[in-house]
C-alpha cells in the first residue's frame, strides 16, 4: 500500500496528482512523510514578552483607516495603526491589497508577523478578524506549491493516514522504543500532522529524528564496512628503510599526533583495501609533512603520487617545499593553468613515462591530457573546495589509488560524523612544540594609527606583517581595487624605510611568485594582500596579521588567515579591524579573541551559521534530513551513531528477526544519501 501511487488516496484526481508530484510526492508513503517545516501556534502575548525580529501574534483595535499604496510592478503595501494595550503599533502588510476591503477602523484583529521592537511595528503575514480564541490549535505549516493549498494538503494527508495508518509497520524493535520512551510509529505520524499538544508533538519529532539518524548512520556505517571489506586497492609494499631515512632527514621530530596519523595512513596503504581517509588538522599542525611522507612511501612502493590543491599560490608553495624535501629522492613537477606550451608538453610526457614521481597541481591535474603511468596515491588538499566530480576525476586517473583528503578547516565533530561517515578520519590535534598561540585583538576602525605604529614596532624588531584588505562580496575586481588603494596608502606611510608589497589574484603567476619570494626572503616587510594568501602560505618570520573589515569574513576564514602567523618561535599578533553592526558579527570577533583552537572555533561557527552554510555552496555533500537538524539535535545524532555501531558489530540486522523491518528500511530508502555516496 505504502508504495502505491498517490492517486490511490481518495480525493486525489489527476490534476492534484500532478501538483503533488511537483512537490516530490509520488507514493502514499511520500505523502505520509511529508512533514510540516514549522508549527505555528497563534498565542497572543503581551508586547513586553515579544522578541525583536521574531514571529509574534498580537491582538488589538484598528485605530486608523487602513491605507493602501502601490509601488513597483504589482506590489502593494497596506498600513494601519493598531491599539495594543496602551501602545500604538504600526501594522504593515505587503501584497495583500484584498485585505483593504476586509479591514476597517474600529475592527478588532489578531495579526501574526515579524515583530520590530524598536519601531513598534509588525510585518503581518497572517491576520484574522476578531479576538483570538484562547486555545488555538497548533497549526502545521507545509511547504506548498501552486495548485496545492494548505487545506487540500491537510485533507489528503488525513485521508491517507486513515486509509493506511493501520498498515504502517513499526520498524524499531521494542527494546529501543521502550528504552528511549519513543511513541509508536503510527501514533507519532498522526501527531506530526495533527498535533494534539506541544508535548505530544515533541515526542513524535523525537521519534522521527532518532529514526532518521539511525537509518542514516546504519547506511553510512554499512557502506564503510562494505568499502573496507570489498574494495580492492593496491597493496603498497613500501620500503621501510628508505622511508625511515627520509623521516630522519626532516629538520624536526614528528609530533605524536603526526606519528599516529602517519601510522594510520601507512596501514591503509599496505592493506589490500583502498584508502579513503580524511586527514584533519588545524593550520600549521603539520599535515603537509605527513602527506609528504606518505607520498614518499608510495614512491618507494613503485608508484606515482598526485597532490591537488585549490589555488596556484598553494600549488607553487607545495611544489617548492616538496622539491626541497625530496631532493635526490624523487622527481617533483608542477602543473597549473599557467604552465603552458613546450614545458607543459614535456611535463605531461614525463608523467606518462613515470619519469616524474610526484605531480602537484590545481584543477589542471584532472584534465584529460594528464595521464599517469602508475598512479598509486592521491592527495586532495582543502578537499571541501573541490566538488565530488573533481575528486572522483582525479581518483580515476589511477587504478584503485589510495586517496587521502586533507583539510585545515577543522570540521566540527557534528558534521564530520554525518558528512564523512563513510570515510576514515585521522586527526592531528596537537601543534608542533614551541608554537605560541597568536594574541588576537579586535579594534575599531578609528584606531588605524595605533595599528600602523604597532606594525612599525614589530618591523623594527626584524619581523614582517601581512595586511589583509577589505573584502567586497562577489567582486574580485573591486577587491583588487581595494588592495591597490590600501597598498598606496601604506606605501605612503612606510616607504622608503620599510618596503611594502602587493599581492592579489590578478597578478601574473611569475609576478605572484616574485612577490611571495621577496616576502619569504624578508626583502618585503609588509605584504598587502587580498585573501589569496589564505591557504597554506608559510613565512615564519611574519608575526603580524592585520585584517581590515574583519566583520566581512567568516570565522573559519579569519582563522585561516590568522594561521599565516604564529609559525615561528616568536610571539605573533592578529589584529581584527572592524565595526560589526549585528550581534553575530560581534560574536565572531569575540570568539576570535578568545580561542586559538580551530576545532572549538568551528563548532562555534557552525552554531552561528548553521550546517547548510558551513562549507559554502552545495558541494559539501551534506545530507538533508527530513526532521533532524545536525546542530540542534546533535545528541540524538550521537546516540544514533553509537547504536548503529553496536547493531553492526552484533550483526543484529542479519541475525535478529526483530530488526527485519529496520533492515528493510535501511536497504530501501535512498533519499538521504545523495552525494555522500561518492
Ligand atoms: P599544515 O599543512 O598542517 O598547515 P605544515 O605541514 O605546512 O602544516 O607545517 C607547518 C610548518 O610547521 C612547516 O614550516 C613545517 O615545516 C613545520 N612542521 C611540521 N611538522 C613539524 C614538527 N613536528 N615540528 C616542528 N615543525 C614542524
Ligand atoms: Mg598545509
């Protein structure tokens, strides 16, 4: 019954079926699980209890004749004054010209809308004439489309519930529902659509959140198990002696977190299954060093390696540092959009002939013309900047190569266990010894002179400074103009005693390289730059990072930028200049001054921004849940993860009758995985 088409529900004709299909509803089951995205209860509250900028319901008398005005194409605004308690509240209604006929001075109305505390104003989204009844039912609000209004949808869902409710199986074994005091599935489903009370609704939601997370976790973990057991990768038999000698040639001792991560990676490499691992670590924690050692292991096993990074600057930088590290041990080459002509051809040929062991590059790496003779190890740096397709394209250049993803955007645990449930994760949670946390200050714009003096003082001590320009959203071109302007200003202040350099995305590659080289050589003391220096740039002598208009940057970006300093033995400073207007912006500045810990910061960022926004774009492959919210319902997610792990370990899905319905659901329902199934 549940899988039958929606047209079998009484009252759904051809036309309505088409409209419901447009909402993604095809089967009876789809309909039953089409949950409201919100519930409104129109409870009238005194003005003093309303929250600014939030939805509110108030009741009062219309004391001015409603005035209707038109603007733009077919847009209208209806305004009137409401006497509420002893206050005059302004009510505004957009594009509801029809209401003009229904509302008159002297009427009592109940209106719901967004409350503006400062202006005593409400932007009305719903209104009802008359006083509110004291016990208003809880109103489910569904996402609707043309042709399906709220009443129709509610009626159809009701019919579907009545027709099919009794045949809807419970899928959780009883010991679980009892242990967590979860309502039965049918009951909960009824409450989701027709809540009797807030408390019953809460338990119904709790049930579906758990169910949804559990099914998701079971899928992810089964998938990972399947990966581990069935994917044939290459057994990379690396040369331990050569590897040890390489590690000993490095100018430092690995931290224990680096050693642990490296061991996990090497373990994957020598096993027959294909590595699919994420290496996480804060900026400067030494991921690149670990990656280089792993690359070298692959080379001693007779393979080639590839390293894909998101920007040319970073590619250059990795190229230089790996070339240095691998001197006399391996051939390293670089391919980016600016490597052209004869040189490009030579490199491509050498890669194809395996005369080159390690190829570093940007997106250029995944172009069709790039062919490896024997690619065994692939690293994708800053992996969230690449789409699933791009990561796959690189991986497919080898025959079951081991794949290591790296990220310096510490991914909150919350997201990691959902987004990367099918990946193994290694974490470098320790900084190399002797690093001092960067002192971070937040100053207002008018303190520019003091900031400039401070930079001068650090330069007098032999150090260097980055100055990051204001960011103008969506406009590379304006950002560059900004950078040039700031560069001119600072040059006027500091030159000729102190040399100032300029870096931005539109410089030619050799210009960029030249500027970076001068800064690295300490010929340039101050580097004015757009955010192109964000990732991976390494100049340990730089101790000051000044960020203009810091409120325009997200927390993780600020943290990335701050990570450019604090790389040497001396105390470093990060100065955030900014005047955030909103609370969120101020909160960000505060968090930055309070913690240097990328993981803590990312948890906070997630809370401020919400999961959808976290990686920017939809590239992250984060699943979309029907009821659960990864941040808000984090505990349920953790519980589900643990339960799923136990179920898989005990093999109850296969062995225990009572888990049969759950198993069927796990194997049938596909809606959640999406891109995660890379
Ligand atoms: P990440 O890639 O995580 O940002 P890197 O691997 O680039 O970090 O390392 C940052 C800096 O720290 C580099 O200069 C590197 O040589 C140095 N480094 C890496 N590991 C160690 C260590 N164990 N001890 C001291 N310095 C280290
Ligand atoms: Mg790095």
